[in-house]
């Protein structure tokens, strides 16, 4: 834990309160919906993040802690094999009990215990778990917004989650490419503050000369790809991507709709005319890759992305609009060591069949948008805020 | 409509109120769950039965009626192709809006309009629709209880829906068979009162001599089948039934559990020790058929069942404990005519790949338990209250 | 066995030779293909029918018989649970050994043993098995032709199996309906000669007055249904039928093709212009049912069909062109008793989820086209020669 | 083309003849089987490699060439979207025509045309295509052996394809690790001779210090993993790997069998007692990864593998026993350019969701076992000859 105990305690309280606050605009009914196997009901998120603290911090480190309800262990374990049997992910929306208010009471019970625990000094392992728990809760805040968007979109009237907003968040400066020389770069987290195990160890990578775009791709640019028949030309696509296009019937990014009023976009602010100057989002890795090929460019590797953003942040702008797909498969860094105990399942076991995204988006807690942060999804996924940054080889 | 208008109006009000009342023990969260593709959330039932009256009665027959929300048409149409596109059944649990309270407001809006409509005389077609609507709502009351049981059972703590009950509803009189001579019998509804189109026309059927059990099969008897290895002997099963046993891993009826405390049964009253003298329920048609074969008997045809119950109701007892699987595939009677208009889709189009059940169960509204009533399910289904009545050939 | 031993022995020899002879036009490669899970490679048919005689007749009744290869028992058991584990049906096309010539040697080995066995008198059970084996082999001769047609049709060049033929086998006499009075009829096999257990016992059925068409539906009539949009109107279809139309993308019967040269039909004689006056074939039960509804008629029940054909064979013509779908689900007759031993699995366990067809087709061995013969398929199947006979209620 | 024309012509003739020769031990029936969706019938391989030369070399570059049969274009195109519609891969085993002898005639026709074409000088593009075609044919020779093994294994008697062999091909020298310093290495093909586009361009990569095993893992070592419960400990597995273990019921590598005679192995020489000192093969990438974790090691990256084998071939032995799974996802090298035209689909579009294997195996044509060669499969695949090489981080 890099903060003082009192500060951390206060921060933890804020983060925990924030999760509940984020859900405030929801109706009771919205909390319970699992709109796809990869979506979790908001009620489940609120319970799972609480279970995480209870199971990994309070039970082992807070003497005399009373487990709120032992039956929750089965219901709210996400994927920790070392912690026993659990409810299969696609059934999270089939469990009505505990009811929503009971989940709020569970949060209060655990929050009080956390506050009590943090009145004394913690040992180093407990401090580590507490800090991971806090960042874990923040990750779920982004997941909550992703899932809420997907859940509300199932309703034919496309309800608004947040008040209307005034204007586009434009990234529409002229597109240019920033060039970088070949050389050995340092990759991975260094310095103070928290990072996940997958950002370590800091290590060296050789980069051949490359260039990277100064900003993400806009909706206008992606619309040109659509209008040029991009979704109908197999030559632009990876084989698995082309298979996904046909299997899913993709003709545009998720949340795009083309009707009487032309192209519209669903966001947490409701339906709106497609904001042309905003960064395109909700594309799969396959669509990002195909768009790049159509543009005569390619996606950056995650090492290129990190090197570029760290060395010239003022020229590689707009980080934070969307998560940017890289061409890198999610893999351990040389010398990677997972955390010990159950937290060892946090990152390492997912290091296959996924692609890394870098950056962050409007739903990302501020302290998660660091340049070394490694987000990852299967390349066919689109419900997270995934966009496109172009890169090029330089001869 | 066989009742006077005022009486019908009052009855309709009672039936509509009963649907809401049935759900009273539910928590808000329970209303929203779709625990399997064949289950509908209670909220959906409450809305769908309301949509039925609105669409088929109020819109065509009540001048000046204001549709509550045109968007509901897509959401709450169950299967009427003639009424346009609709939400696919497996997604009924993915729609959070309208929220529950809005559904209750929808019910009130429609109930008020129904009351107003029924202050004047109705034409004959409107009367027919109104009457079908009332019985339709009653059918959904039984579906509600089936679905609620399935939904609550998903919760690992197996919550109780209704207060505890005192004692078993025993059917355990000594088993005997009642014999019937060969001959032509009249089958199908006759007389006054309501019936569905599938109970008509009354027609003749020749029955070879047969015998039928005086009561349904008990849990004790079915337990003997289990203990004799009934689920492990392919010779007892239809080919599709044996395939279902292996595919689903069946080892007992639905809602049976075998653990430290021996065999237990889940009911709307919660978990209880298996009540040995009660009628076995929640078996598939395949299990019913296999049990009968193991018993050296067979299932009755629906004509045998109807003939026996109508001619000697005092000897063929206990109708009303469980729906009783017959060996008859659901098919039109000779001369069958579906209702006109959209109501023509109510029964006729489902007349394939299902088996008829006769009788009724504790969840069945009293006026639906008539001897000519034809319930039907695919033979693999188990979540309705399906039990077993034995029959035999007589030489 | 209704024939004298010597006659039977000679007939058996002919039937066994006929199976091999039927396959003569095949290339070696054609023998090995399983073009769909429900199709078996011709090589498998030739081996399975041989295995049937070996296992059920020679092993139990021919002392000193040497099993050709014990490994074949697993490979060529079709569905007899009582005879042990077996190769799953969809994998019949994945087994290359024994090779084709070895299967022919297997046939010779068994044929020789059968001839030797039949030089002495058989007991009654052996006689029964021998006779079932002969009819079983004949059933597989029809299956062979069904499967060969399906296999060859997978080849884009649509090869011809048999030499070209001269002219259409027209059924195109003017359509009329033959009426029958209400009354009790005798249904099921009687008299001398062989029948299957499912044709017994002869029993009584009451038929309300009905009328039945004098001939099957023609390709011209079915074409009118297509051109009238029959495949696009859900009101014409059973719910499961409409689901099958959309799921399978049906727009015409199997083996119909619509291209530059208009409608063409694939048959064992190759591609030809659609022969308008021939009986339509290769429709599913759902298509037969929808066509009948479109025609203002219905399908006959199997009892109606049998009663009509037996009482006025000269007025209900053309039996033998196609198997005619009835509306009857395949079920046991009152008093039905399956054969003893493994042959008890021959028919009884398939008595669910299938529809009965009556009649026969060009591929049917002559002695199988008797009026009491019950053919059956799932209503979605189309690769057998299933056509349509219309019927009507008479007031 | 790096060889002189005459030499190339002779080599091509040899390679083409080799494909046919490889299949000689097959029975006719074996040629036609598709034992899994990822397997192709040997007949298809022989036709497809011929189609490749016809379509990509003869048609564009040999004036006056007569296409053997235009219908083959649909049947024998593997995955070239730019060349039009094609038979879906899982149906390659459903097509009986052309028959096997016709495929041999097709080969002769094309071989003669190739010989004629190569009597004149080719332009540079034709030379390139010819050379790719030759290596393509060699790749299919390895695929043929993989597929033949899988096909023959479906037969319960596990037939032998090749004559028995005398003794194990042992790799069982004492296990040690060879250490390498950190530094920039050159990766990718250089020098004379043929390579695929995916081996280019040669580029630089930084490697942190690492160590790599002197030999592949043996069957004895893998058996220890099994006996230690490796297949039952989720902590050893990637999440997707653990899912594959449970979904597929894996308990040992493919072709291992444990029965009365202990562990046995199926190979092209038939069933044999598990040869303990041979390199383990037919493990998935997930099993390779789990074994490495259980060993306290990890899989090498492909850059580590290549650097090690090129710099100290005498210490990193036994390359050629099995393909060795690396931890590297298959991705383009910096600056990668696919070939032009349809050959651009040869490699690039498959660069996702697969893992790279390096080395070669007994089935690999000698000139394909170069240190820069990149083989690749989905990590769940096991029917190729994939084994394990361990690596370690060095502090």
C-alpha cells in the first residue's frame, strides 16, 4: 500500500461508495438483467466486489470477522478455482436471492468491517490485498458501465441512463503520424504507486522504426470504411474476423443504428445522431484490424503504443477517449510472476486468446488510465469501449 | 359468453385480481427472472395477459380506447404470427423496461377499460374473445406457479414461496384397476359453459377393452422404480426417452434431491422430506412411460382417460392432484375447426410433437379441471405438474 | 415362417443377392459416404444386414457357427441396446475398416452359413427371426436407395445412378374425393403372410365420416403452392413446421432446384425438368400438412387411409408412387406386444415423435407395399420418398 | 526460384510423386474418410495440391492450358476467398465424385502440363508461384500423415500404416538448461533458398536472459505429470486450457491409451507399449503450457527458440523429433508484407488465435525443418505432432 493507512481508508470508503452511486440512475429492474453470457447483472457486481474483500481480506486478516452469509461464497465467486465451486457465469442472471436490498446490507456489513480493520496497522500481505481490492472495485466500476449500457440497449425504447449532454467530445484534429527510431525501449511499470502484476517486470524490447497516429480513428472515418464496403470485402479481414462478420451479421460497430434518421448511436445518454468527430468505439479487434488494413496501415503493438505515449505524450494525444486495440496477444512479460495465493488467478491464467488494449475511456477510473495498463479482451468482443489507433512501418 | 354480463364483469375483475394476488409472496427480484428458455418472468406473465385483452378485445371492440404504450406490442406478444414481430421467447428475461410498477399501471389501465367496455352489451365475437381472455388469464395463473417454482429453485437456499403446510395430500389408497368394456364412446366437450376449441367437436371413438388405475402413482412407488435401477435400464424406455435420460443426466424427477437427509422434495412450501403417499409429479412423459412399462402396465390414451373419468368418477379418483400423462399425441379431433382470426393460433398450430395430459393439479384454477380439458407438453418437459396414471389392456 | 423351408431358402438367397445388385451402379467411393447424420454409407448397410442375420439367427440357432469377426459387433449394431455398446450413428462414415471387399466376404460367409442352416428344419423362434431378417434386409434396400440418392446429390455435378428413363410416371387424373360413412372399422393386419409387430393386433376404430382424394398430390399442384407464397405464410403451418421452414431455409421440396432452366428435379436418373404430372415427393410432414391446409383439406389419419384403401382400392388409386404422410403420430395399437428378446427393440421403442406414412414408393420392395404397413419418420425428415394424400371432413 | 529450371523440374516431379507414394499403404476406403472437421480425406489432399498448381500456375502462366474439369474449382479450393465460392471444409468427406482414380488422372494431367511449362523459361512471378506450389505440396505431405493417423485411429482395431519398427527413437539424455545472455538478436530468415513470407523480414528482437532445455520432454516425464494429477489441478492451467480439459475429457495426450496392458501409444506403426524415452507428442498447447508450469518452467518464446537453435545447435538438440509449442501467438513480424495476389491469403490472414510451433517432426519434409520455419495451430489442437521444449527465466 503506497498510501498512509488513514488516507487509504478514506479512499477505500470513497471507492466503495462510488460503485453504489454509479448505479443510482438505474431502476430496480435494471439491476437484475444479464443481457448476454458475458454481461453480469449490476446487482452481481455490487455483491462480487464485496465478496472479494470479505473472502480475501476480512476472513484471513480480521480476527473475529463474522461472514455475512456463507451461501454467498458460491454465488459471488467470479472465477477463482482455488476458492471452490461457483455459479457458472451464464447463470448470474438466474439467481433472484439475495434480493437487491440484501446486497446493499451486505455491502454495509463489509464496509463497516473494512473500516474497523483499517483502524490498526496491517501486515504487508493484507496491505497488498487491500490495495488490489480497491483497484478491483474500480475495474468493476468500468465493467458496470459497460454492462449497464448493454442491458439498457436491450430495451426497444433505448432508455437514457445519464442526463443529456451538450456536445461531441471531438478528437477531430488532422490525422498525422509521429515517427520513432529503432531501438531498445523499456516496457512495463516503474515508479511509485500501484500497478497490476501483468505490468511487471519492467523489461527491454527492441522496436524497429515505426510511426503511430496522433489520435484515434473517428466515427466519420469508420463510416467511410462502411460506405466503401469494408464489411463485404474478405481481403480486408483476418480469417477468423471474416468468419465473425458472417456469423454475427456485422455491418457496423455495436450500438450503431441506421434508420430513417440516418446513422445514430446509442450511448449512456440515449440515442443521438452519430457524432462524426468522436472516436469510434465498440468495434471488435477484427474490425479494428480490418479498418487499419483498409487504411493502408496496421494496429500498433502494445510495446510501440507504450513507448510512443510515454516518450511523446503531447504528440500522441487523446488517450482516454477509447481503449485502443493493439495487435499484441495478451502474454506474460519476460520474468512475469503472478501474485501468490488466490490472487495468482487474477491475471496470469487469462494470458491466451485475448488481445491487449491500451489507453482508457470515459468509463475508466482516472488512476487506471496509466500508460502501462494492460486491458484485454477476446478479439470478437465489442461491448467494451474499444476503438482504433493506427500505426505504420517506417522504412 | 355463458354468464350474464354483470356476472362476467365481476368474475373477470376477480380473475384479474387473482393473478396479482398470486404473486404477492414474491420479492421484486423474483418477478424478473427467466430461469430457462421455457420459463417466463412473472412480470412478463402479468403484462402479456393484459396485452391479450388490450389487443384482441379493447382495440377492436372498444371505441376510443387509448393504447397504453404501442411499444408493448412487440414485448408482450407471445406467439401470434398474425400480430407481427415479437420478442423471441428466450429473451423475455433480458428486458428491464417497462419496470414492474409500470406493468401494474398497465394492468390498471386495461382493467378500467375492460370494466367500462362491459357496461354495455357486447356483440357475439367480442363476448367470445372476452371469455377466452378470462380463461387465458387463468391458464397463465397455473403457468405463473410453474414458473415461480422453477425460478425460486435456482436459488441455492431453495426459498419457500408459501407458508409451510401441515401434512401430505395423500393419494395412497390401495392400487386397483377399474375395467371397461369395448365400445363406442363420445369424446369431447358437450353441455354448457366454456371450453377451448381443441375440446371440440364432440365425436365418437371406439375403445377396445381396457382397465385404468383408481389413483395416480405415488412418490413411494416411483422411488421403488428408482431403487430398482429404472433410470439405468434402456429396455424400459422409448428410444428418445433413453436419449433424454443420458443427455440430461436424469436420475429422479425434477425437484427431487438425494442428500444427507435422504430424499427430499422441493415444493412451493420449500424443501421437505419426500412425502411418500403423495402423487408423483414433475416427471417427463418419457419417465411416465418408462415407469408404466416397468409396472407391467402402460399409459392410458386420452380417450380411455376421458371415458373412464366421465363414466365412473367415483372409481377413478384423485383427479386434480397432478396432470396425468396420456400416451396420446396432441392432435385435432375429427372435424376440428380453429377459432377465427388471431385466436386461431391459440391451439391448432401446436398440434404436433406434444403429448396430452389430462386432469389438473393444485395450481389449476378449479374450472379448468374438467374431464375434457386437454393440456399438452413436449414429452421431455418436466417443470409442469405432470404425473402418472396407469392403464392396461384387457383381453 | 409362412413359406416352406426350401422356398424360403431360395427367396432369402434372392433377397440377399438383390442388396448387392442394387448397389452395382455405384463407384467404390460412393459406398463410403455418410452425407448427413441420418444417412448411412451403403457399405454399412451391406454389413449391418449381414450382422443382423449373424447375431440374431446364426449365433443362437446354428450350432458351431464361427463368428466372422467379433469386432464387427460394435461397428454394425444399429440401435440394439440389449446387444451392447455400438458405434454412434453419426460416425458410420468415419470407419474405413473393414474395407468394402471385406464386407462382401462377410456377406458370403454369412450367406453360406444361412444356406447350411436352412438345410434342416428350424424351430419356431428361429423361423420367426429368419423371416424378420429377410424383411429387414428388404427395408434396408429401400433405405439404400434413399441414402444413395442423398449421397450422390452432394456431388455438384449431380451424377445419374440409373439409366435415363423415357417418360413421366403420371398420376394426373382429375382430382376427386371419395366419401366414406361413419362407422367402426377393423384396422391392422390379418390373414396369411408376414407382417411386423406394429401392424398388430387387428382392432376396431371408429371413423367419423370422411373423404379422401383419389390420387396423391402432383408436382404441378405443389408448384402452385410455392408460387402462391406457401413457404412465406405462417398461418398455413404448424408452429414447429414454421420454425423448420425458417431454420432450414426451405423454399421447395428436397431435390427441387430452380435455375436458368426453370424448375428441375434430381432423381436417381439424374437432373430433369420437373415432371409436372408425377406425385410430389421428398416433402416433410410439415410441408404436407401446410399444403393440405392451403388446399382447404387436411391429411388423412392412418385409420382413414387404411380403411379407404382396403375397402375401395380401385377408387383410391396410385398407392405405390410415394409414401403418403398421415396426420397420425406413430403409436402402438391397442393390445400391442413387441416381439420377445432383442427384436423387441425393432419397432416399439420408436413409437414417439414420429408420424406414420402409408403406401409405398418405387423403391419399396413389392411385398412391403401392403395396406397395413406402417412406415414412420420424424415430421422434419425429407430424404425418404414422402408425398401427400388429401382428406376432408364430411358433415 | 533458387534452383536452375531443370533441377527444379526434376525436384517438382519427385515431390509430386512423393505425395502419391506416401499414400501407397492405404486401402481405397481410407482415402475417403474425414474423421473430424479439421481432417481432410487423403483423396482431397491429392486433388487440392493439384488444383493449386493448376489454378495459380498453369491457368495464368501456361498459354493454351486446358482446365481438367472446371467443377473441381469449387471442390478443391481450400480457403482462397479471392478465388470464389468453395466447398465448406467440414463437408470434404461428403463428396464421392470425382472418384479416386479420376483424381489420379487429374494429377497426371497437371503433372504433364507442369513438365511442359518448365521446358521454357518462366518469368519471375511464375517462378515464385511454382516454388510456393512445391513447398505447399510438401506441407500437405505432412498434413497427409497427420490426417492418415487420425483416420486410421478411428477404426477400433487400430490398423498399422507402416511396417513395424525396431526400437525407440530416444531423446533421453539427461535434462539440462542452456543459458543465454540478454541482447538484441536477429530473427527471421536470411540467406539463400526458399522461405515463406511469414519468416520475413529479418528483424531485431531484444531478449532478456533466458535458458532453454537441451532436448524435448519425454513420454516418461509427461507420464509423471499425469500420475501427479496434472490433469486434475486447475492451478496448473490457463483458464481456456482448463476449460478444454473438462470439455474434452482429456486425461492424456491424443493416441495414448491406458488399459490392461498399461499405457500404450498409437502411431503409424500401430499400437505399442508407450516408448518412455521418446519425445512426447500430440499434446495441445494448453497441455504443453500446463506441463511446463508443473515443471517450474515455461514454454520458450519463438524468438528465444530461434536464437538458441541458431547460435548453439549442438547444445539444443533433437530438433526434428516433434514440433515444439512456443508461448508466442502467431503474428506478423515488423514490416511483414504478404505475397501479392491470391497467395497473399497463404499466411497473413491466419495470424490470430494460433500459437507458433518450431522444429519439425518425423513427418516433416527435410527442407521444412529450418530454424526460422513458423508452424502454427490453435492451442487446443492435438492431431499434429506437437511436443514440449522447456525454458526458464534467468535472473
